């Protein structure tokens, strides 16, 4: 969670001006720190002392994995940050305390419980809820989804279990791979951001990558017909997804529905070669675009793409300008044109 967002969230929490999911996030942070909620504003003297304590966070901020909160001084400083609404980077991450969290009116739909060192979080709020893991990773758990994870990662790999849909921003740790297990798929990364969608009863499950690289394999436990056969996996790059069909036990790699811009480009062209336009789109989205270079050798175009326009929208406009067509093929785009004739 970014410093600016968390600071603003604490302010809105103190004024009872946040959503159920946001309030739940702050409540979990308090419970992990085992500290009372703030009541009254501090006196100027108390505020001065608290600000002095905040300097201890500067050294903590420079640590590569800011997940330790064991010293009394740091715990006191964290409490002061919340009470004063001060913004300090490196506030760390929270983990729910043992037992079932008591429900209140605004958070009753978020259920969190622990058993044998594992935390189970079920989101029934009707809106996304944010979960912060012990390694600094962040999970946005969608409504109707359940995430199970250890309070502290002690194994060689960081393993979590998901039923439903969640977006993961994984803290990089090359020595401890991060693995997401669902009934249908296993997803392994070192540090990246991606979405896993695997609701019970749905015909397909999917993993969609935003940044980094992700390795996805079918869950061998789910393959009851060929349990001894090593499952074939796929390596996903940004703007790619793996879709698993339980009916045919097939894992296919393809483009995500709405590719995001990875490297912004200047996308306004005046009498420029069409091949240059296609190259710019390929660089911007990291999506391979195949075309017949000889057929397009004499083609030029003048057009400007809108900043909010999708990749499909840009390609559609280009095709209308040239009388061309395009189609998606796995993780690639095939652009077809009969070329341009000189008048």
C-alpha cells in the first residue's frame, strides 16, 4: 500500500468517511499491531514527542523487506502515526491476530479467522477488500472470494490458496517463490502483479499478467484422469493470460481482453509508414503484431490515436483507414492488408 494512500485512508477512517473494505483494512492493521483505536486528538506536547519518534522510521524505511515490527519503539511509533494521522513511509504490513475477528456493523460482511497458523479471509462485502501479507505483498480480494494464507511465511516458498478472484502485487523475493493455488491452476512468481480468477463451478479459470512474468500450470490434483502425467505449463508476459478449461483439460495462452500500455509512445502520425505505426503499437503494448511487410511497403497514413483508446480501438481505426483487417491469434495479432496502390 502506498504511503500517500494509507495516510489519506487513516484520515478518512478517523472521520468515519470510508467504505467497508477500507475500514476493514485499517481495523486489521490495528489488530495486527495489537493497539487501541485513536480517540481524542493529542496535545501539542504529545504530537512533538510522536514526531520525534517518527525519525526511527527513516532507518526502517531503507530496509529491503520492511516487515518487522518487533521493537517496542517501532510499535509505539506506529501507534502515534495512526493517532496523529501523520504520513510516514515504511509503515509495514499487518497480519490478523489469532482467533475470529469480532464483527461490527460496517465490517460484519468481511470474515477473518485463523487456525494452526493459517488465516482465512472471506469477502462478502459486495466490493473489493485489500489484504496485506507478511512479506509486503498486497492482495485485492474481490467480492465472493476467499483467500487462505499463513500468518508468517516460514516455508521455502510463499504459498497462498484462493477461491474466487484476486489481484496480487507480489513483493520480489528471488529465494522464496510466491505460489497461488486454486482448484484448477497453480501460479508461481518471484515478484510481479497479476490477477487470478478461479470461481468454483465456472467452466474456465484464468490468470492475467499486468507486470513481470508468471508461470502457470494446471493443478495436478484436479486432473484425476492423468494424475501421474506432469502438467504442461505456460510462461506469461505482461498483457497475456492463461485460460484453463476444465472440460477439455486444456491450458491456452492468449492476450488479455484489454491490453494495457506498457511503454507510452507518441501515437500521432502525419504521412508516416504504416509499418512504423504498427511498430509503435507493438512497443506500447508489448504485443507481437504480424504483417506482410512487402505488401505495406508503400503505405503511409495520417492519424492520431486517443490516449484513452484501447488497442483494439486503435487497430480498428487503422484498418478503416487502410481497408485492412486484423485478428487475435493466441498471444499475437495478425494484421492483414492487400497493400496500397499509387494513384
